[in-house]
């Protein structure tokens, strides 16, 4: 009997793709204006590593830059993401609110466990009024190890959850489920990779497919 569904945010509930390129371009334009970057925005490289915590993103995208520059870039990028969300340039994936309503009607709680930063997550949850359904949103910032498995474990401990599923599009979500003995539901959405999804217990192409999965595991 599932007590809870723990969702990833980026690439699972929120179509990060819609604001990502925009915000990354804004950020690298800023770096170019400071003479700290002199080539194209590395959007493809970012797509490959999408889903890892932001400090690791800047290590990968700015390997030759100082930690100080990376931290400044991180702050600028976050500002741009937030502004783009607030101005309505982002979007939830289809059927998020419908499936959340269904899950709550079936006495299952909803949590978000994300590698995103607290402020970024707060803006998405507020803008789309997700706290109508979501019990609590957890950010990787709350965990020293920056490990999603540990983040999921902290949710389970706080809310005394024994049976749950983790729903996400990347290996970090699938591993977070497996590390905690939970059902791993992979989302075959924009950033998903076939070899990673192969390790999930179930793969869905649309969030509404959870309607078919929940009754099967609720028995």
C-alpha cells in the first residue's frame, strides 16, 4: 500500500527546457560582457548533465574558472531562472494538476525531492500553486551529502513513510528509490536517457499513466 509519491521537479513536473536555454543564454551573455567567456553557450553540455546539483554543473561548464566566478555565475543563473518563471515563460508538464488531484483523492501524499535550490523550487511551487497538493518540497540544499537518496530518506524519516514510489526522469531519481527500497517510476520526458530509464521498475510517457499504476500497487 503506497503512502506517498515523491516527485522530482525538473524534467518531471516542470518543463525546465522552456526556461533553461533562455536563462543559460542570459547567464553566458553576462559572462561574455565581463570577458569571462568568448564562445557559444554550452547548452548541449548542460543537457547531458542536467539533473546534477548546480555546484557540479558549474564545475563541468566552467572547469577553468575560479570557485568565486562559479559561485557568482550560479547566483546570476538562479536569478534569471526565477525571473523567467515569474514572467510565465515556464510550464508544468501536461496533466500535473490532474494527476495530483487523483493521487490525493486516493489518500496518497505527495512530496517533491529535487536537486534544485530552495528559492527556485519555492518560486515554481508558488507560481503554479502546487502546495494545494504537495505536503512538502525538499531541496538538495537540505542535505550535506548532495545525494538524492539521502534526501528521499530524510522525507521518509520525517513523515514515517514505509511504502512509497519515486517518480523522476534521471538516474539520480531511480537510484534514490532503489537506495531506499522504494518503487522507481521513470518518466520518459525531455531529458530522459534510455540507458538510465532501463533501470526503473516502471516507465511512463505521460503522468496520467500513474492512474494505471497506483491501483495495481495500492492493493
